[in-house]
C-alpha cells in the first residue's frame, strides 16, 4: 500500500506535498534559526549540542492538539506553520521531525529512529517515539528534542564507554542485545532508569503515520488523556501535567483558566490565547472530578 501524500481523516494536504522528507525544499532554515534564536554553525558534536539546546528552550513539548482530539498533521509545511510561524510546540513526532529537517539543511549526516518508551520497564511499548541519530564518522549521537521530562538537554553519544552529565542529569546509552536495542538511561538514586530503547530499523512514512495515530488516538496512550507540557529554561525544566505545574521553585495546582492561560504564555513561551486555555480547562474538568 502506498502512503505518500495520503491524508488521514481530519488532515489536509496538498497533493504535491512530500510528507516526512527531512530534505523537503519548503523548509526555510533562516525562519527556523530565527524561531530558536540560534545562528548556523558548521556540523560538529559541540554545534549539535548547541542546536538541540536552542530548540529545547524555544519550542516546548506540548500535546494540546491530541488532548483536544486533533490528530497532528506531520506534513513539513504544516509543521513549519505550526511550530515556527504560529509559535506553537508539539510532541516528539513533530519536534524531532522539525529537528531532522534542520539537521539536513545544516549539512549533518542524520537519520530518524523510532523508540519504544520504557520509563523504567524492562521492555518498551510500540515503536512510537521519534528521535534522530547523527553521525560524525564512526561516532554517533542520539539527538532528541521531543521526549520531555527526564530527557537530557544535550545529545548523548551512542556506544560511549562512560556516562555523560549535563545540566539536567547524568545519562548513558547501553546495548540491550536481548531486545535488539540501544537504551537511553538516566541516573536516579535507585540506579539507572530506562527511558526508551531504539533500534536501527529504517523509519518509513507508514511507520510515522502509524506512530502518530497511536500516540494521538489510542485510548491507552497518555496524549489524548492528559495535558502535558515541558520546556527547558535557564533554570532547568518546567513542566505541566494536567493542572499540576512544576518549576525550579516547586509545584502547585493551577487555579483556573486564566491561570492556565498565563502559564502557557509565561512558562512555556506559547502565544497568549485565552480561548484555547478555556477549552483546555473544560477538558481538564472531568479529569479533576474523576481523581
């Protein structure tokens, strides 16, 4: 079955659009760099780290669309309009697709990978988390701007003998031969906590369509059921889970739609939109009542 250019229900796409192509000519590097407040650099591991950090600070992880029942459109021109022109964020299939386009435009040798989220489990779920692997000769780095929460700020070198530490924690990537995966792990007081595993399988357009539909529509997936936002700031990470806001200063529950509107703007750098905050708050009400 041929999927290229096939619109899913609730999506629109120009017939000539080439979905999910990191080399898509509609990508304008200058617009992207202006959005993240970053200057173009020649490819290097250090430059990659600065690029990833800049996107993490400027473009938040947010699942507003799936939470409101909207299936994200992954067509490159739609991603550009949403994440760059409209000042929105997105989840991994959007954020790391955008990063992949930027990597291609900047001359990096990179490829997408799909991971299985573990969050401490011995095995992961479906291949539904998108990230990028960037090559520098024989060295390879996992670059990820879309995992949120416990993920690193800097790319992590694959097959590195020792863990790496950045502002957000201590990380390593180990080989799980039984699962046929590399596993990104974070150091916690109890030991090493597995975040997700990924393999070297080619990521096709059909794979991305399936992962996107699962993440946005599956009843057991977190994204249709909980509001989740995350952004890296100069003081660390700030996150929102439903009504619970967590910053470097502590955690608190939001008081109402006006508080949510201010939080989306002030903490997550999203455009001011009282109407959207009101829709989200109404969607959150049943969750609060069921708790």
